[in-house]
C-alpha cells in the first residue's frame, strides 16, 4: 500500500507507483470521486471526450421535439 503526507497547504505528492498505475504525469488532471461517505477514489481524468463514445446506448425508439415539449409541460404542471 502506498501512502502520502499532506503539507500545511493541503498538497500531497502521489507516490510514483500510483502515478505509474494510473498513467498520469506532470500536468495531468485527476478527480476525487466520493464512492461512499468518507471514502474517495482517485481517477485519472486524462481521457478525451471521444473516449466516451459508445458508453451509452442509443434509445430503441426516437422521440420527437413535440413529444418532448408535451412531456416537459405535463411534468411542469404536476410540480405546481
């Protein structure tokens, strides 16, 4: 297990083994994702938006703009 110490400015140095495993280098961004209360995961944010292609499937049936507007109006009326 790798550990790091926080400075008085709230900074830490990610250990070399962790940087290598994440594939991050100087200037790369990382995200801290809360997976449960008080527990976070460190995720490399180095992928481009194009890497998300194919992540979500296409809907089986398309929806028209008119149908969307009707659904929005109906839901908005319920909220009042």
